C-alpha cells in the first residue's frame, strides 16, 4: 500500500536523485562560495523589499519579497539532513538569516514616527496574532514544497509555495515592532515564523522519508530516525499549544465584539440617524465607534445591556464620528 502511494506521488520517471536534492538544499555541498553568495545577497534584498512593503502596507510588494526570498532552501535542508541523520549546517544558516532579516526590519523601522499605530497597518496586524489555521496551512505548504522539490516536473509550483508560506515578512514585522519597542507584537510575529519553520521542517521530513530519501538504515522502513522524529513532534506541540490558545481567544473576542455591537445598536435604537460603525477589542478594552447627529443616550444604559453578554471587568469606550471619546466605564461595576 505504501509503495503504491509513493509511486503515485513520485513516479520513478520524475524522481530526483538524492544528490540532486542535496545539491539544491545543502549550502555546504558543491560550489559553496557561489551558493552562499547568492543566498545572502537575495536574502538581504528580499528583506529590504519586504520591509518596504510592510512599512507602506503594500501587499504586492510583500508578495514580491516572498517570491525571491531564499530562506526556505536551508529550512528544507534541515528536513533533508534530519532524514539522513547528518549535520549540514543548515540550522546555523537559518539562525543567522533570522537575525539578519530582523535587523533589517529594525533598521527600516526608524522611518516610522514614534507615535505610529502599528495595528493600523494590515501587513503588521495580520502577522502579530497567528492562529491554528496558520499552522495547518504551513504544514500543507511544507508537504507541497517537499513533493515539488522531489519531482522534476512540478518545479513551477515552487513560487506558489514561496508565496503560501510566510517566512521573511513575519521576521521583518518582528524587527519593525522591536524597533518601535512593541515587544508583544514582535513576539506574535516571531511565533508565526517559528510555527511556519517547524511546519516546513516537519512536512519536509515526512515527505522526504516517505519517498525513500532517508539514511541507508532507514530506507527499508521509509521513516527517519525515531529520536529525530520525536524531537520534531515535541517542537511541533510546543508551537501548537500557543497557536491553539490564541485561536480560542480570537474566537471569544469575535463573539464578544459581536455581542457588544448588538447591545450598542439596541442602545442607539431610539436615536434618529444614529448607527454603530464598528466595534474593536484592543488592549482588553471594547471600543464602540458610533455615528450620531445628536446627543447619545446615557452610557450607563449601554453598560447595563452588556452585563451578562460579555465578561465583567471589561472597560468600554465610545468613540463618535465627531472625534469625541467617552469613557463609559467597566462592565459589571
């Protein structure tokens, strides 16, 4: 059964040899000077491009940086080396690359004013609160990338894989956030990168081992060394737990913001022309954005409507379209 699946995923006529894979993924194999020169040059340029895209909130520019960023090469090199049970130096390259990209992001962050609202930038906000679906997508991308590398006829999908997996952009975001002294946002971006890193390595290990690229002692079984697999599963769980927790918190916040919006709409129901434009949950505070041509009802009535709908102790702030901000108080007080 395993043999049939392997033959279907990787026909013998399209199978790349182990030497070919090693040549592509191991920067210490073959013409190391040229390979390392190309890697560091393209990584630096992609970091600058990604930083520009992040700071200008340009999705197209960030995608361009993803396409040329070579960081997935040593990451997949880690997967192949783990399957073969040999050290390639890829882990050290990845670590140095992370430091370089983060440093570029920090250096570029000096272009931002000190009072810049980082969360108003979609390129930053979308990468500072990773969830479980990010991990699932990264894992599927790791499988796709490894299969594409193993086959001669599907190399055209690699640019799509580069776009699907977010490697350089979250590191740039982490650097920008550190440059703006926003440690928690930087940590969120770093968690996204680490989850993508482990997902790529894990997916690559599974595919490379299943397709028979393992060490001679493991080829018959079609799996990597047990200790290596156990270590990767442990690291995978370490990432899985916080991402799952963050997903649960995000779902709860979505529920509470929805209930807050319903309560606010009921609160304004008797005011002609009044409406709730949006509700945001930021820094454990509910911000209710409203538009009204006249005076607002007493904010105490809003707090009364929120009791039992969202947890007690959450502060509520009402922002009007005319620039007025009202501190409504705390739910449950």
